[in-house]
C-alpha cells in the first residue's frame, strides 16, 4: 500500500473501525531491527512520525483471508509499553476486532520476544 493511500484510508475510517491495544512488557530498543522483523512477518512499513518523545510507526498487513489492516504502533524507544491501533476498512472484520486484535498483537508480541 502506498503512503498516500494509507494516510487517506486511515483518516477516512470511523473510530468504530479501530481497536486499541496496549502491549505491556514489550520494548523497542532498535528501530531498524524492529522494522526488519515486522517486514519479515508481512507487516509493511509505510511511514514514521515523531511527536515529542514518541515515535509512531505505520504499517499495512494482510491476514491469511486477504483482509487488509492498517496498524499504528506508538512507542518511546527503550521504554516498555507501546500502544497499537488497528483499523480495517471492512466493517465485518472490524466487528471481529477483538479476535483480529488478539491475532495481530500476539504476532507482534512473538516478534518482540527476542528483545529488539
């Protein structure tokens, strides 16, 4: 997904299509290693935005059923507890938000188990 398309889609989606999840116990120590590991797991980096001392990373991902998800991972490097926001354009999939959020956050947590 191209950056412009991602941003347009993200902004156009209602809050009802968003699921938020805290990821306690996860620490992003190395941004490049994190991006590489997420890319290896088919979570494609779109953009990075800096706000005060926080970094927000934007990704797109598809789960096996071909459902696209937009992901925002907000963190302070070397501080535990990133926040993850997941949006999908498909309302049906959004209704499955808790299951999908569990799937994606479990996937992210597995990637982060080897301290990054």
